[in-house]
C-alpha cells in the first residue's frame, strides 16, 4: 500500500530553475547601474563576499536569514564613501529594487509549469526557500497555497522552522502527511529526513549522493515527477 500525503513543498533556486545564470546577471546589471552612478567599485571575489557576510552577521544576527537585508547592507558597505548619507541610502534602495527585479527573471526548467498545475489538482502545494525569490511574482504562483522564506521562518533550512510552519498550513502535526522536493542534499533532503518527512531529490546534474543516510528516490526531469508521485503516494 502506498503512503498517502496531503502536502507537497518545493525548494525554489536550482529546483524550479537554474539559479546561477539568474543571480550572475542580477549582480552584473545591478553593479553596472551603481557604477554608472558613482564610478568604479571594488567588489572583490566570492571569498570577500562570504567574509563580508560573516562580518555583517556579527553586527546583526538577523542577516543570517534575512537575505534581502544582507544584500542591502553589502551595497551600503560598498558605498560607504558616498555622501551625503541620504543619497547613499537612496542608491542602496534603488540598487536593491533593480537586483530583486532581475533576480526574478528566471527560466523554469522544462516541465515545471505543467507538473505543478497537474499536482495542484490533487495536493496542497507550498514553497520552502532560503532565498528571497517570490513564487507569487510568477504566473505559476496561482497553483501554490503558500510560500515560506527564510525571512518568514526566521531561520534557514535544514533547520526545522520552514517545515514546521508548512505543516501548520494544513493544520497537521504529522510529518508523514508531507513530501518535500528539492535539489540540495543537506538543506532539502536532510532537512526533511531529519524530521521523518518524505523527500524526493531533484538531480538534473548527475550529482553523486554523498550523504551517510539513505538516498531518496531522485528525478532529473520535471516531466517525470507526476508519475513518480502517483506511483509512490497514490
């Protein structure tokens, strides 16, 4: 007998779309806009970004899960030489507006829209994301019942806050009512596994499973997902 589920939750970045091209373009376009306004900025490399992130978290712990605030504060640090402060803050706010707009210029993986629409006819669907993309900015958002970001969870996956809040959306305390789908072996799969939540691993890059706990069923094409769920849970 198949295990019954009521709720399916999905990660966003690298699960519904390839995030790297989107973020890279958002970064490039936003930095160009800033430099057109104030001249050359020394942005540093990825290690510099991580070090600055840790520095900012020491100053304000909420930045660990408030991704939008993190982005704004990075802009603010890079523009510290700009006076007056009111103009600097204006630049920061506008830069973030540009970044978040570009951050939503995504290309869904083939089959995402069709599969989500099909699944929405049978299940409650939700989003659990550590990022700041908003599913309701897309046409596909109409098929989802809720979305929980790291800002709303005040935490990040794989910690349990996202999963707990999702379960509350269906007025259930039973993790067996839930299935989580994501690409990340720790944030998504381990986060679910640790609570006894069913999980499916989206693996379209032929990645090697490198965890000590049992690998869940995986899929590499969104077109396959409805049939996998039908066979396992209906």
